[in-house]
C-alpha cells in the first residue's frame, strides 16, 4: 500500500468552460478521494513557485499569463498511486495527441496559442506533489 496525495489544478480554460465538475467526476469515479479544494485567482508570485522548473522556457511567460487569465480550482486528491493515476487520467501534455478517454484527449484541442491549453495540471512525482500541495494549501 502506498497512499499518496497529488495536486490537481483545473486551469482557467477548464473553469471558463464549466468543466470543474467533469474533472472532479473523473477523479472520483476512478476511485480517488478529494481531500481539499479551493477556487482562487493565482498571482504571478504563486505561479513562479509552482512552475519554477519552466522558468526561461519559451512558453513560460505565456503559461503564467494564461494561468492568471481567470480563476483556477486547486485540489488535493488521495489514493494508492494517485500521482501516476491522475497523470494517466489527464493524458499527455499536447491535447491534439492525448488519447481519447483522457481529460485532455476528450475535452481539449490545439487553440493555436503560444501556450498549450489543456484543462488540468497534475503533479508528476512524490517530490513535486509535496512541494506543490504546500504552495496551494499552506498549513
Ligand atoms: P504537464 O502539464 O503535462 O506536466 P509540463 O511540461 O509540466 O506539462 O508543462 C506545463 C504546462 O506548460 C503544460 O501543461 C502546458 O500548458 C504548457 N506547455 C508545456 N510544454 C509546452 C510547449 O512546448 N508549448 C506550449 N506550452 C507548453
Ligand atoms: Mg508538469
């Protein structure tokens, strides 16, 4: 048994399109539990922390602008292997090739923007999850 926690974000495109419930539904239907949830407007300082690994990449500034373009929903989900499991539910980064059946594959497509708009974020490792949960849910 390895009960884990992961950070999930519904990005501004997902909130704008009314897909918060759909994302939560997929997480819950898969069998994971929602442990915490909040709606917020992320500011630059918070996003700089969250996306620190991407600072300097060509899509970094468009990514930050996009993530500040409207409210987002942050949640912590838990379950055995939930980090890997949610990445699988989300699908690969590029929604054009994300597999049908995944959140990104079913609900997103290329919009021709500088940053890929792909509905959700999910932590990619236990280290990332611990770091990201602290950012969005400080004790
Ligand atoms: P992930 O969200 O699948 O983990 P990351 O590589 O961590 O993907 O990138 C963070 C976010 O930055 C992506 O979800 C996407 O919105 C955006 N992004 C990543 N790579 C590119 C790119 O090559 N062009 C444009 N946007 C990108
Ligand atoms: Mg990532």
